[in-house]
C-alpha cells in the first residue's frame, strides 16, 4: 500500500505527480496495462468477442489518475448531459417514466442501443475538441490527452504474457478516469424535443411517451435519424444485433416496427 511507504518515498512520489501536472505529461512507463480477458458465460470460447477485457495498471498510475480525475470532475461539474445514470438508478427512472405514462393513459416506445466496443472506440482528438468546447483548462486537456495517447498493453492468459501492443484509440476500460472521459465524449449526443434519453455507461435508451402509437414511433425514428449523423461524425458504431425496440403498452395490438440505425436495418418491436 502506498500509504504505508516511508515518508521520504511518499515525498518523491508527490514530486513526480506534481511534475506530471506541471508539464502535462504522463510518462509512458505508467501507461502500460496488463489486459485480462474475462469469459462471457454461454459464449463461444474460440471467438475473441466472447471475452470482456479489463486493464490492470500500476498503483502509481492509478494514484496519478485519481488526482487527474478529481480535477476533471470539478471542471465538468454541471457541464455534462444530465441523463447519465448508473444501471440500477437508470432502470428505476425508466420504470417510473413508463408507469407514469400508463397512469396518464399513454404508451411508451423505446429503443435500446448498444455501442460497439464503446470504450475502445473513443476518438482521442475528438475528445480533446469536446473538452475545449466545455472550456476545460488547456493544461488539463493536454494532460488527459497525454494520458490516453500511445498507451501500451500486454494480454495475460494464466501465467503467460503476450508481446506489448500499442493502442491507437480508446480510453482505459475499468478505470474511473476512462469512464469519465467516455462520459465527456458522449455528452453532446443529440437530443430531441419529443423524446427522452437515458444513458447507462455505453448503453443508450431513447423513449417517447404519448397516447398515439404512430406518433411515438415516428418521433423515435426522427431521433434515430439524427443520432445516425452524430454517430458517423464521431466515428462511433453500434451493435445492430444487440439493439432492441420495445413498445410498453396495455393494448394488445402491436404498433408499427421502428427502424434502427443504420436505416437499412429493422428490429422487431415487441410489447
């Protein structure tokens, strides 16, 4: 534990971190992660997509990351989109929204969108641009950019390590700073007046509540069309096969099926 180190060592670590903050430079030796693949139960073990990946970093790297994160959170307070929730909180809010619609004799059309390899696809230069638009101090933007660019990783399976590789894009999955950078990257996601957004990490739900089924689906499709433009601009892809449209209604008749991005694909809409 770092807190149990001798005071002279802690002072040297403090000096190093102060240099990182002063010169906006995150040393490459602190940017090497050991990636551990975690098998998704029930998937084909021979396919790479059947594994989640978690990056393990050194304690000193995590300490510096926490300090950067604290400063970044202070600068972005009240600047990020207000529709980002933890999974449990988001589920409760959605349930309450749907129940409120039923109480007002209205249905809710919803599309759940899964972003493909969300943390791995964050465009770092695009993130820096968005930090500038949020008026985050240039020193903090440059430091975050230094933290994210030219990262190395090795994959550990059992006791074996792969040769090092360099990442060209993305944020560190499993790190708090990486998650916050992802939240900054998607904070300008398109919003529409007749729909509601709910974001759970890399999953997005778009909802429309009203008494008219046709209007609900039409409003969803308008939002999806605008979302497609936003996704293309910021180099984000979605897992079409993992997306789902659900129509929450007390009626028996299934409404028209909404289209999912890209517009050449359609997903089934179920009650």
